C-alpha cells in the first residue's frame, strides 16, 4: 500500500477489511463442518481477527498522520510561511487534499511576491524611477559624443550638433535633478503646450542616436494640450527609443499625431502613434511583462522605461495601447485628453 494513492484507496481498504472478516467467518464454518475442535477454531479466529485489527489500526494512525500534516501545513500557510513542504512521502489516502493545498500555497506565495514588489515600487516612487532611467540614457548619450569628438570635431556640422546636444542634455539633467530635489512624490505640472513640438523634440533627440533608422513623421493640426512637457517628452522619447532598439539591423520608425473626436460626447483626444518595423512582441509578453517594472530584455536595461511611460500617461488622464506581432513590428498609441 506504499506510494501516493488516491482517496479511493481508503474505500477499497475498508472493503478489503470487510471481505477479510467475512472470509474468517466462512473459514470458521468450514472448519466446524470438518469437525475441527472448538478450541483450535477459536485460536485461529482470534489470530485472524487480531491481524485484521492491527492492520486497521495501522491504517487509522497513518490517516491521522496525514490529516495532522495537512493541518500543520494549513497553519503554516495562515502565518504566511510559504517555503515549507508538505510531507508527501507520508501522505497517502489524502493525496488530492495535499495537492490542492500545495497549489493554494504556491498561489499565496506568488501573491506575496507581487505584494512585496508593489511595496518596493511605491518606496522607489515614479519620479525616482524616471530620474534613474533618464540619467542613464543621458550619460550614455554624452558617452557616445565623447567617442566621436576626436574623429569628427573638424566637421562644422558635428560641432553644431555637439553644442546643441550638450546644451539639451545638461538642461534636462538640471531640470530632472531640481525637480527630484524639490518634490517628495510625483507631481505633474500642467501648462498649455504644443504637443507636436514636444513630439518633434523627442524625435530629434533620438535621431542623433539612431544610425540605420529611417524616420517618417506626420504631424496633424493639434490644439493646445494641458500637459507636463518634461514628463510627456520623457514618455514619448522612451517609447521611440524602444522602437529603435527593436530594429538592431535598421528599419523604419513612424511617428504620427492627430485629433480624434470621441462618440457620445466623450470629448476630443490627441493621438500619438509610434510604430516600428522591428522584431515585434507576442500577446502574452505584452499582457504579462511589457509594462511590468524591473522587467527588461536589454543587457544594461533597468526595466523602468515603459513602466514610467504608462504612469505618466495615466497621470494625464490618458491611456496607452500596444499592437504587435512577432516579426511584424509594433505600434504604440498614446491618447491624451484635449481640454478646450
């Protein structure tokens, strides 16, 4: 009766015990018919019944052990101790119960990990995430410039680009550090902005680091949008940067802005489409990992870029959608409300 058995085994054993008792009684009648003396028959019956009783008591103790192990595991689970193991080597008739408990324990452990991760995110806060992520990007931009200075400094066009890039980079670093120092949490500062200019600025900054990438830009007529210019440009740049990184062998990056009038009086939306002809993504990856913090496919990535992008868009009462298929590129669409 060793091994992991199903709860049906207990019923089978009860039937076997009943059958054994019936066979003992039948044997007693058979021996009586043969004329075997009563004393011998009594000894044989008592011995058989004793053996059956001992086996039944052993099975009962094993069942009690199984239930005790499950009870102990439930107590551990209620205290949040997820790392222990249920003693499956001793669990026999209660295998299904132990399996259900194991699944419950695994799910609770997963929920606990998600909770810890959420607390970790809150302690980091979105603004700190943006600062860390963008400082990394800006420092990498300066590193690329320093690599090219000796070879290209005599080129007037390169010198002009160098001056503009250094000025833009230091200005953004200063803005981010000052803002991070003055604010203890993410606070958006909305002002009337020209969204096309913000998108165009993000694209220009990316073009300086996008060798082999061709750009197609279409800017529609957009009314003034109330937004935090620094944060919105940050979000657009990060999405465009991911599009560039999805095309290591080169490709097309499409940028388009337009206005969309919603139905049922829902107001007007400014729409920003950023599309690429890169590697694409599976639906499962988009749903599970794309916007998850600390998840990255880049060797030196932090896994914070797209997470902070979505946070920024949501803080502007907007939303971001993604359409993609492996090998067929991706389209990121940002929707921002237009306040008349």
